[in-house]
C-alpha cells in the first residue's frame, strides 16, 4: 500500500555557494542537501521562467522548451512580489515589480530598456529557486557552451554593440555560433576535477573546437592503445575519461538529445542572447556504467513509478516569507512522508548525462518572428562536433577489436 504524500511547512535549509561552477555567474548558492539551486536573477530571466512554466498558447513554441530547462520551483523576494507577467511578456513589455506593503524606496518598474539592460539600483533582489542539475551526480563532468552569433541585446548602446561584435569575431562565436565557456572533467581516482577555464575557451579558434570537445570527452586508454588519428592520445593522467564502450553509449545518446533540442529550438519564437547549453555527464566509472545510457533534458524522467503511485500529485514547492522574515517552503522536491529532505544519492536512479538550456537574463519572446538563427547555427556546430567525437571513439573500439582478433 502506498503511503500518502504529505506537505509540511519548514524553513529553507541553509545554503552554501555553488562550488562546481565552470562558466556561470557568482552569487549562486545551493541548499544544504544540494537538491535546490538559488540564483540571483534579473526581471527578464524571472519572467522567462514563469512564462515557460505557465504558458498554454502553443503558437510561440515556448511550451516545448519546458523539458529542456531546469525546473522552476519558486521565487524568493524579501522586498516585493512579482506581478502576473504572461500578458506583458507576450506584448514585449518587461516585468513590473509590485512593492510589498510597507516597503520603501522600491521601484515599481522593472523595465530594463531605459537602463541599457541594467536594472535600477533600488530594484528589489529576485532569487530563482531552481532544480540543481548536478544533484545525484558523483563526479559531474560539466561543459558550458555559449550559444548564438550575437552577444548583445537590441537595446544595448552603440558602444557596447561594437564591442560585442568585435568579441564575437575574435572568438569562435561569430563563425560557429558557439563558444566553449569552460568545462571540468574527472579522473576516476581523484576527488578533484581538472578544470579548463574561460581563458581556454577564449583561446580556441574554430578549427580547434574539436580538440576542446575531445578534452571534455576523453577516452580511457592505455599507452599501448594510443592512436592520434582517432583522437585517442592519452592525457597526462591516464585515468581521465570513461571506458570506451561507456563513452560511446554516452556520445550516441547525447547526440540524439542535442538533435531533439535543436528541433525544439527551431520551432521556438525566441531570441537568446548569452544563453548556454549545459552538458553534464557522470565521470565515475561504476555509476556511469550502471546508468545504462539514461539521460536527456532536466524534464525527462527515467524513474519508474509503481502502479499505486501513478497519477499522484507531484511535489510542488511554494516559497514565501513569514512575519519574522524567515523564508518558508511548503513541501520539498525530495520529501515524502517516509523520507527526510536529506535524500541519499543511493535513493536516486543514476543518470549518465543531462542536457539543459540555461541563462536567460537576455532572452526575449518574439511571437511571429520565428527561431533564433544564430542559436540554430550553434546547435548545428555542437551536434557535428559530438558526432565526430562519437565516430572517433567508435573507430577506436573497432580497431581495438581487430587487433584482439589478430593477436
């Protein structure tokens, strides 16, 4: 017999700064159990998450993005509350912040246009409560891929537009539609990741992007198996990378997910400036093998529910501030009547990888204007790079099998 799910109010767990950050912004925190991520956000990003969550109109294609972005669980605001934004966003109007009773010096306008993309200094801070995409990974290998050929908002100053045009031309952005912002990979026998920072991404030329992808998807080999033509030169630490068979499973599934995401973006009437595709995969050999290729967008669940649980309401989170200023949540994503909020990794079905769109501070919904062609260019580039890496690993496996047969 299934136990009924219960809801109970409790304070938000203590938070700590996010330690695993390869290309994102400072100020991001995670809850103590690491299941939730708290990210300061500009009104436009808040509006985008709310719009995608609540949209019922299929004409813009935005409803199809929901499985590909982190789950939006709530909004923390100690000074104000957010207005209903759906009609405003559709009309192209920036969100309005409604001051809380008794608050002083709070701007009632969240319009960014008059500030060249910068919110007024007295605008109340807004913090998104999101699904932490790293939750459940033992050794998360993380790649942030900046999408698009344009790096500036349409309302940016002429000086900033010129600066961003030059920046795009000097990096891989303009020609390929992507830039590798940064990434980290793990050796199976080390607790610390090997990090390739922003400087590495900026240094790459278009013809070197495949090298960057090879470094993010290293193949575990011995010195006797080296074949530079197949992209299998061993790194300085030979324990870096997944075993070849597991890596091929990862790359095959990932290629399919990226192709599906590209198809979704081709139907979305949106302009994404400064947004990224985040790729996470499991670097722990045993866990990666057990995952059996499970993965996809944040909204795709591989967990099997019992027949008794089918149709049960999913856990929801409501965030508010009580009279004493304490942050209150009603229910927790990991909480049931028979488990505490401190869910163990052992209770989670392992994932091999996750693909997600992130960073929507400069994203605009543009009904009737079609997809972002620069973003589609970037997706095409990324799909080609992953496909080529997949072919390299497949060829290496075939050569290795042939050598075994002749020995």
